[in-house]
């Protein structure tokens, strides 16, 4: 029974980490786009 619980916890953690990673990537892309736009506006 303990193995099943650990397996479920690992799966849940993986899903959360994947979601966090995706959010992080989107955040970086948004920041980069914003930075590019501001830089081009200044030129």
C-alpha cells in the first residue's frame, strides 16, 4: 500500500512541476516580448 501512495504522490508532484514549468516558460516569453517591444520603441 505504501508503494501505491508514493506512486500517486510522485505523479501528483510531476503534474504540479510540469504546470509550474509551463507557467515559468510563458512568463519568461512574455517578459522577453515586452523587453523587445520596449527596446524597439526606444530606437
